[in-house]
């Protein structure tokens, strides 16, 4: 016997189908406009932008002109890119225009969908920000989708690392501005440190569309963006403390069960390491050992390590301990051209110009034997969560947002709307395979690649760090499998590697 919800769904459709049904009716209206705009010359189509702006000035709303504006963008995309928006992509555009999250499966053309609400909202003249996860995508999309906007008479800017204030101001003054979440956030912080409005680069926060919205607004939500300034130079202290850390005894690998039933090392050693919580602290024995080492190095007088006058030494010891025991080279950071460069844990990309705070970056520089730059003090800070709540209207796109729907609603008041696929999905999603050891897992991955490679099937393999991508690469070298590696060390070759990724036999 069917329950009420099942009966209701049979008669009225799912809640999402009911949500989309009125939009599909509007799609029919947009489709009906297609012959009219197809018959226009390029100049006539371009003139629609000025006509829309004039109608808005006379009191019409963006909702009033949405069907015609979407139809104009669709026609412009056909003429510039040779691509025509599908009906479901028009629905995705409406969801984004409403200020919600469009959940679209991979390959359904999120980048093209965004052009619809971007054009429509840019007509208001207050600027639209399109937020991507890295500089490469910001440049690519500004050039690629920018063809549509420029064809229709709108200006397009792109904010990437290394631009001057004048270049940034010029890009923000454009109708459409592409950039990364980091660049937008840091520009806001820098503007708040300026002494006059004339020297600021941003001109407001009217409307933003965030690509990979779950990564930026949920995974990195509380990540603080920090602008800092230099303090006194303590290079020598970092180097001296760093040289003491290798003398500390690690916890033993043998485990015993304590009174509470918890597994603990048989010998705690000099420090307690909790990799899951990303914490490391000195044990009682470690404290005594460290005091002895510091005194021998002339860094501590007869007083106790935790006396108030030794607070700077304690700080350096804690950061050096973190640098050695919690942070791994080629996973958390790389060393390039004599500098320690952070690897973004979410994207695997280099974050040039960014530095860990509280002296951790200096501790890593001392650990790696490169030049230790002066420690900084925080001057301004904001989280991504607080930055993106500055926008009057916010929207997002992703392939996987429904799992975080409650969080999007609670924090950002954003609704997640799954968009139907243009064609039925033919991809097979297999169940996960779990291995007892990492070595066994990597061996199995290599064997699977070898077998599939024999058939010429293109293969894409994702790893969680540079070190693991290189480890798998070495296994494939042994098997004689030709392959390309794309990680933060080789990011300059990204475009060429990605371009070949779908070719027969590509790994």
C-alpha cells in the first residue's frame, strides 16, 4: 500500500519537479522568441543590450526582461561559440538569477549556464562577479565566455594574482568580473585598509555567482583570509630552535590499552601526536628534554620554560614542532626557487604569495633550510563565510550540493535546486573498494590502470597530494604505462595536459 507521500508524488510530482515546472513554462516562452532573434543581424542583436538598459531605466524589472535577455544570450552563444543553451540550462540560469544554487551534474555545461544570469544582472550596471576556484579557470572563462558578453557590448575583466591596483580597479569597473575567491576576498581586505574611496579597487557587492560553491562556501567557509605586516626579525631563533627538534624521541609504535580502554603508545616519547586533530604537544618527558636542549643551546636561562619571560621561546618551540611533525613537504607545501609555497588542501594548487600565520611559515622555512622571512602580525582578516554574505544577491553552481543543502539554507539562506540532465545519465557509479593497506590500494590502482589502458580507454586518476601522485606515477613507470602527471609542481602545463586527457590511451 502506498503512503501519502508516495501518492502525492505520483499525482503532483516530487517537490523538485514542482519547483521546476513553472520555469519550464517560461522556457517555452524563451523558445518561442528564438526565430525573432535568429532573424536579426549581429548589430541588431547587439543593440538589444542598450534597449534592455533603457527599459530598466523606465521602470521595468530584470524579471520583466528575463525571457528576451535569455533568448538574446542563447543566440549570441550560437554565433560566437557555436553552442546553443539546452532547455534545462535555461532552467539552471533562472535558478541562479533567483539567488539560489543550481546543482548540475558534471558535463551539463555549468560554465555556459552562468552566462544567462550574468548577462541579465549585468544590465543593471552594478557589476557581476563570477567566482572560480583558481586563476586558470578565471582566465579561461573570462576569455571563453567573454566572447558572448563582448559580442553583446558588455565589458569583461579578470582578477588574477600579480595585478596592480590600477589593473584591478579597471577589471572591477567592468560589467562582468571573473576571479578567484581568494582574490575577491583579499581585495576587500586591502580596500578596508585604504585611506580614501578613490584608492579602493572594488565598487560594491551586488551579485556573485560562485562556481564549485560547496568547496568555497562550505569546505572553506571558516578559512580566514589574513593580511599581515612585518614584526622584528627573529630568523636566528627560528633556526636554533629548529635544529633541536630532530633530537626529540617519537612515541613508540607499540600500543597498549590504558584504563579508559583507549589505545595509547607504550612509550609516549617526547611528544604526543594527533594527526586527525592536527595537534602536537610536548609530553612531560618532552618538556624536560626540551628545557635541557634549550639550555645547552644558550636559549634558556635557569628559569622554567613556561615563565612569562620565555613566552617567545615557547612559541618558537611549538611552531617548530608543528612544522616537523604535522606538515609534510609535497603534501602541505612545496619548496620552489628557495621559497616555501603553500599547497591548497582543497584544490592541490600552489598558493603563491600566501603565508601561514603565527610564525608557522618561518618555522617551515627554517626546517627546509631556505631564507627565513620576517614574522608578520595580523592587520586585517575575514572568513569566506563573512565575505560572501556581503553580496546583495548570491548564487552558486556545483555537481554536489544537495548533501549540504541544510548548511546552505542555514548560513546563506540559499536553496539547492537539482537541475535535470539534458539526456539520461549513462555513467556508471561503482561501489567503493576498501583496502587494508595503502600499499595494497596503490598496487590495485596501478593494476586497474594497466588493464584498462590496454583497451585504449582514457583514464583520469585523482590523488589527495603531490606525494601520492608521484608515488602512483613511479608505479606506472615500472609497469611501462605512458602517463601525464598534473599537480602543483607542474601547474604550468595544465592546459596542455587537460586538452589531451580524453584522447585514446591517455592516463
